[in-house]
C-alpha cells in the first residue's frame, strides 16, 4: 500500500475514500490490483462487466471492428479514468466494444458490491463517481457518432486540427506512425496513404514522414 499511496492520492475517485477504509478493502481483496501487458485484451466485445476498474497507470484504448474488418479506435483512457463505470449497474452490463492495453496497464478493480457500498457510505465518492460516468458516457457517445459518420478526410482534418491546437506549431509533428493513425480512425493503411495524397493534391496539406503542414 505504501508504494501505491502517492499514485492513489492523485486519482479523484480514490482520494475521497478514507485511507484506513482503502487499506482494509485492499487487504480483504475487495479491491484488487491487476496488471495487463501491452496489447493484452482487458475486455472483449460482449464480455459481462462485473467490476468497476480505475486505471492507475498506462494507456487503454476502446476499439471496434467495422464490417470491412478495419480496426477503429473509439477513444483512449489514461491514469485516473474508469473502465466499466457506466455498465456496472446496467440491466445489460456487457461491453459493446473491445478494451485493450495499448501500453502496460495497472488498475484497481472494485466489485459491484464494493462500489455500491462506497456509494452508500461516502457521498463524496458517489458524487465523483456519478460525475465521471455522466461526463464520459456523453463523450464516448459523441465520439462513436462522429467516427461512424465522418469520411476519412473529415476524420483526418479533425485530428490534425486538434493536434495543431495542442502543439501550437504548424507543421505539426505526428505523435504516432501512419499505421497507428490508420487504426485510430478505423481505415486500412493503404486507404490512409491514398487520402493523404489526395489532400496534398487538393492543397489542404503538405507532409513528410513525420510532419503534417496544414495549408
């Protein structure tokens, strides 16, 4: 617990639980620490959600495979984010998408019973839990809708514009390979390359192996 204390103090949902209660729950295995290696599947599409999981460290992606077999990254989760919080108390608590560790992941798993007990006894925990679930359910729904409806060009421009705002420079540096970018927007690598060439020809962008310039 000593090694975890600094990490747990930085997590909004965890830090509202009294330290003595948290230690007891960990000791009694009512909260379990789990580890997943890079590219390991945490939950498959259709798996039953039996626990709420808080990410301690690492990088988690929510993915789906479309009808053409393309892998589409819907959204990404990092330290402090919650997996399964919106499903745990549902009448149909099954994951609609695949959850994968994009990098080594450590998380804390709370059973349904433990989560309910904490919500009942600690109003700050309940408020933090409901706030997170509400905000991220809307966010995830919007991302699914936008990714499904957008063309490859629209998805690329949205991503480039968000990176332009984040990096504050033009050209922007691609923080991932083109293969990873293709997976992120749910298309084949060849389709991505073809669309980038069309966008360059249309005078929208210029690019090299590692940078994209918005024109």
